[in-house]
């Protein structure tokens, strides 16, 4: 089970966990409802996600000796235990509640609660944090909660595999088959061990089951970092052109090119039309298909509200002349949505007569 942790906007604070596991008499909550006392905040804050791993490590320092004691006495302790800890403003533990447990050993569960009551959460008196986690007990030992894999780390690993493993498969394929420029989207399911559990092809326009299977079979051999992780699923697009997989264009750079050209090329066309024709305004939505070399392959007018077909065609024709920069990219579709309004006529910086109009 994964812990849920959110820090309300009351300001960040430094946290240190002081643990003293020496036995002493402590109150243990066995109630199913959350206990609330005068010195417990009415609204409990949850720990910052960055603090959780450290807190779990301190959990285990108190839990492991209890586990080892019962194991030495011949008890079989196997299962998961979801535990919730309520801290006081003073930093002491107010109560420890076992939310769920598959261990089915009440005496052991109570001993765990008593041990965790000894935690100290020094947060400077800001609020009364709560913390929820799951601990796994097995014949191999005691383990903390399962972590969520970092999407950034997974994507970085996939990018590496795309550069080293998929190009040879593609190169071998194009020796025997007609050249193609295609895309397939796969869902990769990664187990805690780092092995790929399954690969599902969500969509593909390749049209060759043999090649699609070869790619999926290779992905199943990829190996990610192992650890106490939940199963992680990620959808990922694979594009193939001119001998190997290619990545998408940089969205930020594309946006900058579009905005620059709208001001320097499209608006001047609009103002040139206004000089010769009655006033009109509106919005045009266009899709430009961009080649790997940066040239525009085609422009489709998806929607237009200017009611001026000649003007709309002039805009599309101009976009056909744009360049988005050469690179090792797959074909991409760029959406362009210029808005034309005659209330900007006084903006001289936008008025530059366009050639040919």
C-alpha cells in the first residue's frame, strides 16, 4: 500500500525524528475512531513527502526488534500492516492505530503499537502531523512501505533503451520490408524487481505484426532498477523513421517559432488585407505537418471564423513556407491558432505589408 502525504500551505519546517526504544509505560489506542484530545490539533497535517522515507526508517528501528523477539519464540509473523500515527503539537505520539492488518496476531500488533508510541516528531509546534504507512513482515525480514517509482527516472531509462536496443531491430526490419514512417504506443508494466511484467500495444499504424511483436518482445527484456516498488505502468510512444526511433520536437522551441511567426508574418498579412478590404476578424485553427528537416509538408485548416476564404488560404500558404529547424525528429503535427482582431490597428509594430498582397 502506498502512503499518502500532503503538506498544507502553512510553511515548511525542519523535522528530526528522535527514537528511544527503551520500554516504558505508554498509552496505546485500540479504538477504531481517531482519538482527539485537548492538545491535538483539530486538523491534522500530513508529513511532507520528502520526510516519509526517513520516518519509515525510524519506524523500522523500533519494529524490527519486536519482530525478531517473536520470531525467536517460534511465532510465524507474515503479512502486511497499515499503521497510522498521530503526533501531538509537542512532537510526542498521541496514538498509534493499526488501520488494516493481515498478520492476524493481536498480541504482536499491540506490541508494535507500544513500540511506535516511542517515536518523537520535533516539528517546532506547527500543527499535529499524521503519518500513514504499510510495513511488510515475511520470513525474509521486515520491509518499509513500497515506493512509487520516479516517472522521470523511468522515462530516462526508456530513452536509453530506445537509443541502444530498438535501432538494430528497425534496421534489420527495413532490409526486408518496404520503408515506412510509423508510430506505435505501448503500455509498459514494470514490477518491483525491475523486470517488465507485460507490454501492451495500445495503438499502431505500422501495419506489420511481425515487427510490432519484435519490438514488444525486446521491451520485455528491459531491466529497470529493482526495489520495494509497486507495479508501475507507463504509456510511451515509439516513432520510427529513416532507420530508427526518433523523439518528438521540443515543445517550447516549437511554441517560440509559432509565436514569432504569428507576429512577424501572419499579422502583417492580416493588416495588408484590411487595407484593401472591409474590416473583418476571427480565429483560424490550422494543423501543420512538419518534416524532420523542419519544412512544412502540409497545412490543414481545421476551423475558421473569419468568413474570408481568400484570407484563410493566404495564411495557410504562408505557414507552408515556415521552417521549424532540422533535426533527428519524427514527423510531427503542430497546431497553430492565430486570432485576428481589427481593434489592434493602432499597434504599428504589427503592421508590415506582406509581399505579394
